[in-house]
């Protein structure tokens, strides 16, 4: 099963282009599922997937982080998903706790 992550990127805005050129450069990589300009602490939000956490980590450290215009990255890995693209992936959980008695 493929692993997925969200990478928040702080980057330099370019005169006349804003974040467009760096966002389009990132979007061209096959590992990248989505790129969006966002509000808040980061400028771009990038969703990527790979065969392993290690593969994603290498992509971030070897491709994204050293890219011209990138100031910082913060990676969050998807550990467990319940719903993706409108589709619920799991059934209702069964009770797994023992009843408490006094």
C-alpha cells in the first residue's frame, strides 16, 4: 500500500509570478498528487505518495528542500485514513474495551 504525506512549504514569492513558478515546478513530479497555495504559516501545501516513508523522506530532503526558493518544509505522514475522496474506507469500529464493573 502506498504511503502518503502532506508537506507544508515556506518559500520566497517571486516578483510578477508570486508562487506560481515554484508550485508548477513541484507539480511536475510524478510523486506529487496535489499542490496548493494556502494561508497560514506555510505558503504551499503539497500532497505526495511513495512506496515507503523512507522514499517520501528522500524526496523531501533531496528534491523539495534544496529547491531554489524553498525556505523550509514540514512533513506530516498519513498514519491511518478513514475517508479519502468521499469514500469511507473502514467499517464502524467494534467495541474492544472490557466493561467496567464496581
